[in-house]
C-alpha cells in the first residue's frame, strides 16, 4: 500500500472534523453548560468571574444617606489540561474518509473527544474551586449542599408509605425537591436570568425512583414518561442522562448525582492544535491518526450547584 498518498487535505479535514461543534448525541453536558470550544486566550488558565447580588435599601427619610458597599465580584481560575488520542488506520481509503465528518472512524474519534470534555465537567462539579491571581488558593465545595443518601426530606405521604423507615435510599422525589430547594434558596436563578436547574442521573436512578412512588400517584406516570424518553422536564428540573456519574468517595454503591444551574458550569477547550496522519515505522508503516488538545472546566458559583446521594438497591 502506497501511504505516500496521504495528503495535507486528509490532515486538514481530520483537524476540521475534530473541531466541529458536536451533535447533542456526542456529549452529555455541552448542551447544558456554558461552553467555549474555541478558547483562544494564551496561557494554561482561564478566569470565571461571578458577580454577586446587589442589596437595595429602603428610602425612609426625606434626605436619605447614600447606600454604601462594593459590588461583590469573585474571580475563580480554571486550568486547561492536555489530552490526546491516536488510532491506526488500516488502509489509505479510510485515511481519505477522515475528511468526511459522517464517516464512522471520524465519528468515533470525535465522540471520544466529547466524552473527555464531559469528564472534565463531571470532575468540576464538586471539586475545590481555585481562586487568586494564579489559582493558588483553594476553596472547598460548601458543606450542606449535598442531599444525604438517607434523606427523607419532602417525601409526600404516598412516598413515605413506599420507602423503608430508615437507612439509605435510592433517588426519590423528595430528594429531587430537596436538591432544587437548596439551589432556589440562594436566589441564584434571579441573578442568572434564564438559567434552568439540571439533574444528571442514570437509567437505574429512574427505575429505582419508580419503586419509591406508588402506582396510584400521579407522579408515577410522570416518571414513566421520563423513563420512556417522552419527558425531560418535571418538578422544575431538566433531566440529563449520564451513566458515568461519580461514586461517592470510599463507597462502591453510592453515587452523587450533580444538580446545577446551566450557566454556573463553564468549559473551555482549545481548537485542535496538533493533528497528524503519518505512517509509523514501528508499526509496519501503518498510517496513524493523532491529535492533541487541552480543556478545563470550573464551577463559577457554588450557589448554583447541589448534589444528591443515591444508593443502588
């Protein structure tokens, strides 16, 4: 096979296809966060600036004192980390197909890139935030913002009859309401106008949610519609399917489902800055498609993120 037929057009098409804005099916989180897939600022860090809420004062005298105080602004720092991928392509015909964005080989590598970006977002939900000019200071995720695995808060009467009186629970409607309440009480939705509350969960969580709601409840039919894919929004929350949510540290059967307002999570990703398709002498001169890039994610507002612990039963 004459691999000298590999052209610059093959490489340019490969790079361009990797830089394409993905279809929703290729990424779990990109449609639900603030993402910049062509971040062009220099350096290995990026800033996430959050503005606090102003607090107006009543005017109760003819000549009132002027209100005082600085507008609260917090600058957080995210870090771009490199990642790369490479695959051997067994024929020159398939090398040429990398110019086609609908080709299965090309789609596979692009989907892999999107999964890596999703993993950056998952890692940022509850990770310590970095603040300071160079991110030298660490701010841990606040306590009390994760609904405990045994929480029975906000269970309605029918649910209480369906779950054990004590011990760990799977996802329940009461937990969903408790998590949304944590976020709503912070007034973050007023600050981020148009923001929506999202909850990432697994198919198992939906199935187990059904076991905690009697079939005679109207909420049971709502969950059935979520399970079938007919419904993606209920009880003021958008549902995002993610089979790779993180385990709670130190456990093997307890997961922490992230709940967030879409605008509080930010992802920055470079365009592909290294892309090659070249024969490798150590592998029988087979053509090797390789790319390298970098990406990072950060939580802009702690107020806009909560978690729900669930146990597999």
